[in-house]
C-alpha cells in the first residue's frame, strides 16, 4: 500500500510539472537592428496581450545578426538582402518570410561635409569604409560600376559602423558606405553629407528571416505569423504618428530625435508578402555579388523564401493616415 501511494504521489508530481511546463507561453527569440522592429511595436503599443513571450537581441549591424541566425541563437530577425545572401551561401538554414520595401535613398556613400569629392567618379584612388558583404558594400560597388570604375580603382576597408564612423571623422578613409539610421545621423549632425545615394542602385529590400527549425515548429510558425501582422500594423501606426514614434526610436537606439525621425520618415517602409518580383530582385543581387567574386558560385535564391506567410491590413487601418508617397530627397 505504501509503495502504491508513493507511486501515485510521484505520478501526480510529474503530471503537475508537465502541466506547468505546458502552460508556459512560447518564447519567440527575435533579433533586431538598432531598435528597428522593437521601437515600432513599443511605440504603437502593439505588444499587449501577446500569446507568447518575446526575447529581444539587439545587433548593431546585419553581419552579427546573421551569425546569430546561423547558430540558432535566435528564431527570426530583420536583415538586408545582401547579408541574407552571405548567410545562405555559408549554409545557414534560414528563409525569408516577408519583405520590407523601402526608398533606398539612405543607403549611401557618405563623405565629410567639407570633402572635395563631388561624384562617384571622384572616388578613384580613394579609401571606402564599409562592412564586407553589407548592403553598403553592395551600393558602393554599384556606384563605382555606374561611374565607370572598377573595384580595383578604390581601396575598401571593411569596418563595423562604429569604427567606420570614427575612420571617416579622423580622415583614415575618404568615404563611408552605410545605411540608415547612420546616414541620417551624419547629415543631421553636420558630420557628413551624401555623395551618392542608393536610388537606382539597389532594390531597397529588407527581410524578416526565420530559421528552418523555427519554421518547422507549428506553434512557433503561428507565433511568427502573429508577430508579422503586429509588426505591419505598428509600422502603419508609426508613419501616422511620426513624432511619437521618433521619440521612442531615439530612446531605444540612443540617437538624437531629429536623426531618428529623418531616418524612418524617408525610408517609406511597407511590409508585403514575398512575391515573384522580390525573388527576382534577390537573384539579381546574388548574381552581382557572384560576378564580383564575393560569392564563390552562383546561388539560386528561390528555395530560400517561404511563401506561406500572409500580411493582412492593420487592425486599425481605417484610423491610420496613409503612408507617405515617395518623394525626392536632395
């Protein structure tokens, strides 16, 4: 009798532990760059009543974020088209599940305000700082090509954003190929000006990418779908409340409010489901990198997209102002 009672007690304890574990909400591990997604969600109050827990990881650039995805340290993250290619070429088990389209102006080549350089052609023989394989690197190569220059005509120095900013300020490099919000910060602070902007040089695509392991888990996949929908709604809200959003963004990324506002406003972001045009643009980027020997062989990008995610209208779409129409920047 005593052994039976002990066995029953042990079974009850195990059942209770299992039920407690089952009741714990799923944790979604999200990698962000400079507060990009988190700032929108917090400002729009879009994180209420989450059926899961978000564990945030903040990265200064796409390269370390891609490494975290590759290592399975996070479930999903926002990443530019070029860094995603390098991650996939390295064998990362990752897929893009949605695309964030943008005005590519702010992905640009910066020079000091008093620099004598006026056009991309003036970069011949100059030193350019950027992240190897970054979207800044891509735009720099495209700008050189458009100006009739080859990669060998310049000296690339591959640095992270913080070191590149310092190198430009102290004259160690002549130009810095970077992206928002660093471009807006340089301009608004008077520390730099745009020599060449990204319009006509790249598609302006960033992706929400998730690991194959996360996508294979039905519960995690459902959470990612919910997260994507909240993110889309928050982005609409942010454009309808630019001043409120800029304050939140500035606090999270540690940038002045005017720089945060400028960087977001002119990107004119819009989430959409992956379509054939987006896949074709990604293939063009991959082929360009392969032609420049940055990818060892041709990469077929089609299998690296998951077309199973949808983006519906924001829940409060009727009360939101329309996103800004594309406009010209100087």
